[in-house]
C-alpha cells in the first residue's frame, strides 16, 4: 500500500527529474531587448550556474540597463560582474540568488533600488562604488553572511532595512556626511560589535539597531535630536551610551527596552 511518505518521496524524485540541468553561465543565458541604440537585460535562465560576466556590448550595442527582477531566483549563480555603463541596479534585480557570493559593481552605478540583493544568503562581497548617491530600502535584507560594508561618502541617508537581518555583519563604515539612519537599518545585525555614528547624524530611526546583541557601547553625536522608538531595544550586551550633547528626544518608551 502506498504511504504518505512514499508519495512524498516519489513527488520529490519527479521534481528532480523535471528540473532543468544546471550549466555554466554565459551570454547565451541572458534575455535582452534592443531599445534604440542600447540593450536592456530583462532576464536570465534560472538554470545558469557559476560566475557570470555581463557583457558591456551585445550585438555591437552598449548594455545600459538591467530591468527589475532580471536575475531574481537565479539560485545557482555564484558571482556577477556588472559592466561599466550601467547607472542603476533596479528593484529586486538579484533578489533570492541564494548561491551568489560576490558581485562587482562599477563606478557608473549611482543608484541601487529597493531589495536589489535581498535574500542573497551567501553574499560575502559587494563593494559599493564611490559615485553611489542612492541606496534604497532593503537592498541587503537578509544577506546573512555579509561580513562588512563601507558606505560611500556621497550617501547622506541609510534607508529603511538596508542591512536588516545581516546576521554576520561585523564592520560598517559610515561617511561623515551621513545625516539620517533610517528605520530598521541594522535590525538584528547580531554580530555587530560596534558602530561609529558619524558626527553629522541628526536622526536615528525606529528600531534602527534593535536586536544588535553584540553591541557593547554607542556614542550619540551632538546633532542627534531624535532616537526612534526601539532604536536600541534588545541590545542585550549594551553597557554604555554616551551623549556628546544634550540627550535627544526619545521616540517612545522602548528606545532602550530589554
């Protein structure tokens, strides 16, 4: 008699047989459109595996755009090199690429849109270009192996949830010009031992450092006028908070809760 367990095993075996075989990634895996004199990458074969260098030209036309979610769920890609000439990494472009370990981002990129690398749980290297001016919400959400990040000088704002659930993040360098650290920006960065809040920061958002359980001390610069509710909640090892000016407005009773 067929049991539920045997049916599950047969279904799993059938799914394995139905899955397309993996192959080394190359230009033939790219789906693209020619728009005028330029090329837009709109998709990629999800069976592509290994490292992929996106070409700077296709059919003698420059590659200028990568469409939103173009590489989403390409779960076997391990590395991507983005060509010069791309100015924006669009929403969800590489989201859920669970095997992606590195991405090379060129200096031509000035904007990285919402969730571009969200849930890339193997990502360990993604240096941001110096020309970057816009880093939108949830860009590195749940990149659980990401160890470090340097934020370029031209960024003045850390958006909501950019590094939330980056459990292995241990080193972050923020630029002096930074003015706002957004809501949930470093939520549950469990391994982050310290954070040097730049001297020009004025506001730290709601739950910005909640559950940063390795933080032991923090220095709040003089310009900070507001700490969002839950900002340092459940930072269980936080022993010292130093205010360099007057204590700022607290956004609620739970700023240091837990």
